[in-house]
C-alpha cells in the first residue's frame, strides 16, 4: 500500500494529517490566522490562494515562512468548485506552473480543468519534488459508490499522489453512503473523501473513511460543514489530546 511522506509526516490508508485552511486576504491576516491556530499543533496548513488580494507569486516565500515547519498545501479554488478564482484554464495552468516552480510541499490540481492540464501539472510537480492532490468537488449532490471509485482511480492514473473527492450531502443517509467506499479504493490511498454540509459534518473526522487529511478551520471555515480545529481534535483524539502518529 502506498504512502506519502512530507516533513516527517506519513500519509496512508491509516495515517492522516490535521490541516487548517488559510483564507486571509493579506499577509497580515494570514499571519493572524497562523498565530491563532499554531498552538493547536496542526500538521499542515492549506493556503487558499483564491482568497488572497495581491501578487500571489511575490507572497509565496512570505507565506511559506509564516507557517514555519508545517506542511503547506497550495490551493487555487475556482468558483465552480466552491472557491473565488475566475481564472481561465490557460491562466490557471500558467499560475500553478509558477507556484510549483517556486518549490512547495503539496499542490492542489482541479480535475475539472481537464485531464491534459492535470497531467501536465502533475508531471511538473513530480519533477520538482512536489506532492500532488487532484481534487473534485460536487456541490449538487453525492456520487454513487461506483462513480467515486472510478473517479479516484482516474485521478491516480493521472498521477495524483492524493486523490480528493468532496460532495455535498443533503441527509445523513447520503453521507453514510461513503462508508461503503474505502474497501473499494484501498489501492488509491492515501486519499481524501468528504461529505460536505451539515449533514456530512461527521464524515470529516470519521476514521472509518480512512481519509488522509482532516480540514479544520482556524478563524474562518473554507467549506460547508467544516469544524473548528478544537472541535476536530476533540472528535479525533478525545479530550486528552492523544494523537495519531
């Protein structure tokens, strides 16, 4: 079974990281977000670059410095996938190429940008020693178990180190349908599998899904149903704070 190792942290079918998204519009706001959550000892931060107002490329080294020795995921989320970016495909490819060339831990690549763009960015990421997430978000509803498994395998074929699928659940029953998925996609691990929204909130911290990344908010949630980092830690580790390796 595959593993991804980053800054001393192993991600696999059984090992996960706790990640806090950074949604600040300025470096000052990002700094405040980091300072407000660093004491909770997350393993990683996700820089939501689509929230940032300013020159992203100029800000890259500053944000890397702010998160200290933590893993940093670089994400530019499009409006179609729940973010704020309106870049066309060519602009997206050009910008993420520059981000990868700058040196980063993990780059998030949207599957909706097309297989050609996903393959190009994955190849560059691996050339530069960067791990890749290929992500798919569906705010209209849940996919079936077979559809999820097929899409995960396609992401792996395109070179993803970590396939990610997040879908909006309208009911708890819909969210619980995800529990049939892990045994179908063990070979795709490490992966991220989430049911978004209040109905799917519990899936974000369920170890029965074997998701390798738990996203938990610091100051601001970046997705529907996201818990605070304190709530996530209590659900994952209990009140004594015992931690997965």
